[in-house]
C-alpha cells in the first residue's frame, strides 16, 4: 500500500504492474493525494505472470493468488472503514476475483455506501468470469461513474446503469512531453534492419504466434527486394518460442522501461487479434501506445480497433496473416511512406488519444482543481 500526506481518495488496483491498472489509473493518480492498494501484491503478480506454467501449477497458483487477493482487499476495506475513512473510492476492474457470495456482497454494499465510487474496467471481465454477477450488480448500483473504453463495453453494463458510463480510452503518458521530431528521427531510416515490435502480455502471445509463418515469408521477400532484414522485438512477460530464419527474433522480458526503449526503436508495431466476444471488448491500447511513439500500427480490424487509425494514413488494417505480411512488405519497400505514416500516427495520437482530458477527469474525481 502506498500513501501520500493527504488522502482524498483510495484507489484499488489489481496491481500497479498490471497493464490495465497502470495505464487506466496509476499513471494519472500516483502523484496525487491518493492511497494506492495493490489487491494482488507485486511479488505474487510477478510470480504468477512472470512465466508460463503447466495446467496443475497454474491452477494452484491461481487459487493461491485468489486467496491472497481476497484477504488483501478485505483488509484494506476494514482499514478504510475504521481508520482512513476515504470519501472517494476508485476501483480497477473488480474487488473479488470470480466469486462474490452473499456475505461478501453485503460487506461490499455496506462498505461503498456513502462513498463517491468510480468503477473502471477495459475488458469484458463479466464474459470471461473474472467478475461475478453478484459483484457486478453491487458495483453498478454503487458507482457514481463507470469508465470504460468504448461503446461495446458500455453495452455490457445493465441498462439501468448505462447513464453512469463515461468513455475514456486507454493511453500512455510516457511520450507526452517528447518532441515529435525526436521520436520520428529513426522511422523509415536507411538502416540495415526493419524494426518490428509486438508489446503485450503472455495471454495475447497466441495471436502473434499465429502470425509468425506469414512474417517469415514477408521477411524473405523484404530481404530479397530491399536488402533489409526485419527484426521482431517481442516485449512480454513470456517469450515467443517460434523458430524463425529470415526474421530475426529478439525476446525481451517485460518491464516498463524496456517497453519504452523498444517503442523508441520500433518502426512498425503489430496488433493481431482474432474476433470473439472477448476481443470485441478490447480498447485498442497496443495500437494507441505504438502511435504515441510515432510507431506505425498494423492491426486487425476488430471491435474498437476500427476507430483507432485512419487506414492507410496513420496505420494499416490487416484482416488476416497474409495482409499483415503484405502491409509490412509494402512499408519496407517505401521508407518515405513509412515516415509519412509515422508522423500521421503521432498526430492522430495527439488529437484523439491525448491523456490531458483523462487526467482532468480523474483530477475532478478526487476533488482536485484542473
């Protein structure tokens, strides 16, 4: 738990190292008069998400993590009720993972009574079972505002609570004050490598794995036609284990600092997805993050992704693996176009996904003047 001198608000995070917790809330509130609670402690988050496990070990760790999360969350609620007495409570995703029996639902309802409560989520957490129906009902009733990424997630909220929904994209503060020209200096350069990037968590590696055969074919074409060798940097909490020949693969263990360094280097960022009820709820953050650094996104036209770029201007849509390969080869053969699109990507980020309005929203939520 982390605190500042004044404690106007209590912020419940899954964990500050979790992408949703960090980019949706932590980066805006860390230096504000808020008390931060990691419902899943950092050491346990790193243990569970740090590498892949067999089914039995993964299940055991998941149960252990669930128990610790329940205990940490209830302890923080008790301390707040008895000692901290916060007026504002902000929640990332859910309090209790997957289960909220009647006793817990009653405790939660009583705890939130009289609080200025804000509930934020960026995935379809009800669909995959992360959020129970019982807890969802309590959160919808208690919330002053419910913040989500787009209209698809708005529709997952019950009709009676939809008037509380505020649409806030997921974005990144890392390059907010950096000059565009410095970010674009290496994009579309005459170097010997074409620098590709995939930045994400192990749960989404399956989409990149399905793309590797097509990327390998594209690499052969690019080497033959341009003399450049594509390099794919994978920054994740688990490695990509696919074999490649012409495509140079580099796995980088995820950290925020390594991710920022990779974004500075990259020219093209990849965001493949397969359409499903779950991915339709995703908020396009990977592509938005690429754009923040002047990296040209190539992404599947799935759900919210369709609104993130202007196709052929600030990025490219690719409906299948062959289209991903073709778009990469086209940009490799035309560095000037890559440079133009990199600039357009950064400009679109500034105009459509700037964090300033989001920061102002959270400032108002905790009672700070803008």
